[in-house]
C-alpha cells in the first residue's frame, strides 16, 4: 500500500511538472470573413457552458476632454450590424456619448471544456448610435420586474438617501402586485447600438500562448472586413 501511494504521488508530481513546463500556440480556427459569425459561435458556446452571465461586457466611453470611463453592462440584443445596450439617458455614459459618440466593448469568457481551461476575449471598437425606443420594445418587455422598477425610480449616478429610496421602491412594488401591472418604459431609458469598425478575438487555453484575430471594417455598414492574425 505504501509503495502504491508513493507511485501515485510520483505520478501526480510528474503531471504537475508537465503542466508547468508545457507550452504551445493556441489557434483560432475560422474560415469565414465576417467577425459577427465568429462572435455568434463564441457567444453561443458561452451560453451552452452555463456561464453565470455570458452577456456581461465592459463598455468604455470617453468625454470630449479625453477622460475615459468604463462600466460593466449587459448585451441586450445582437443585431447583424451591431451590439445593442440599454441605459439611463441621464447617466455619465450617455453624456459622454453625446459629446463623443465612440465606444469600446470587451467580453471575457473563461470556462472548462474537455479538461482544458479556455479563455476567450472579444474587443470591439466603433461608433455609438441612438436607437428609438419603439425599435427596442421587445427588450423592455423581457426585463424582469425589478429592472423595470429600477429604471423608473433610479436617477443613475445621483446621490440618494437609502431609506427614502427603499420606501419609493416598496410603493412601486406593492402597487405592481396589487394592480397586477408592470411599469411602463420611462422617457429617460435609452438604447444604443455600437456599430463596430474593429473587432478582435483572443483565444488561449491551459499554458498555450494566445492567438488573436483582428478584423478591420472597410465600409461604414460593417459588412466588408479585412482579417489578419496578430501576436498575443
């Protein structure tokens, strides 16, 4: 028994040493030309592996004075030409978009698959356009009740007294339950679409060196792309 344990310990150590010394190059296999196709494949797989929030992204904007700001948001809808977000039109991000209608998105998906640790990142740069509420009504309808209440009672980023805020919330919530209604969309809720001019895909797994594909848009409608492989 002691000898067997010793062999197991030695094998485990050998496996650990191999993992520490293993090296190679990851490779993104993609034969298409449209980065939206690759994004849909990766985003779909992120959903299939049951990540907590596969729609989570980091959205960065910049003021007219060149001061950047970033925050995490959710992808509300993926269109054929861009990425749709929803927010408060009175927020800092909305003010910055009005001053400088350019933005960057970053998605990060890390998960285990077939014994490997997979890390994928997608970076997107592009112009930000306003969308009419009428074209995004289905997004609002999918929102859970607490999000609809939040949109109505929160003036995003402004100082708030927690107790007063709680009383206002409870009043809205109780009325929704009592009247069997849901809050309507307020005027200050806005939708934006980030229409990419650049998209970059990064893949790494285990101890392999990452691979990156960069797509540069060559037309204003995000339909014609030039693809190249770049070093990690």
